[in-house]
């Protein structure tokens, strides 16, 4: 049998991944995904996936509340989870900072849309001319009204 291999886990020996996983209540898929991501042997993947399963999930904290995920926190603050994760990853912001930045940018985008201004154009205006967001909205609103 080509798929049999010896796997030692928690002092016990198993002859296939499926048996080892069933014994500890772990998904076979998680082992193979761990192996693929970490470029390791199957036995190392079984041990690694098991250790990961034993580690409690990281809790996120913002504004005095704990969240299981960034998505949960984003939903509570009515902002895009992708936007919040991007601020955390790209700008090194904490969850609180990222939520506030996302909330401010979402509000700015909504103001732009209410006035018929493309939010991308307004952000470029702020960046290129060094003006505040409110000044950009005012200037772009005046420019739009003089055309019409």
C-alpha cells in the first residue's frame, strides 16, 4: 500500500493521515493545506496542524470590545473588512486606527457621492493640491455647479 506511512502524534503511532486526524478530531484537509503552505513532510504537517488547532484563536480588541475576527469588528462599525485589513497590513495600523480610518474614508466617499463627485477624483485633488477633504469637496462642487 503506497499511501501508508508512519505518523507519530501524542506518543501514538498511526499508519495513515486519516487515522491520526480522526484520533485527535482534526480535518485531513487542514493537514494537507498546512503541508502545502509550509513545504514540509506529512508527519510535520500533522504535528503542525495539531499544534495550530490547540492554540486558542487570537482575539482582536478595539474600543474596549473583543472581536473574534477583523470581519466581525468591521461589521460592527459598518465598514469594509477588506479596507480595514488593508490599513492594518499596509499602514501598520492597529484595529482601532484602521476602523477609524475606514470610517472616515467611507464618510468622505459618501459625501462625495451625495454631491455627485467621484471619490477617486476628490482624493486625488486632496493629494495633488494639499488641501483638506472639505476644501476639496467645496472646490469640486463649485467646479461642477459652474459647468451645469
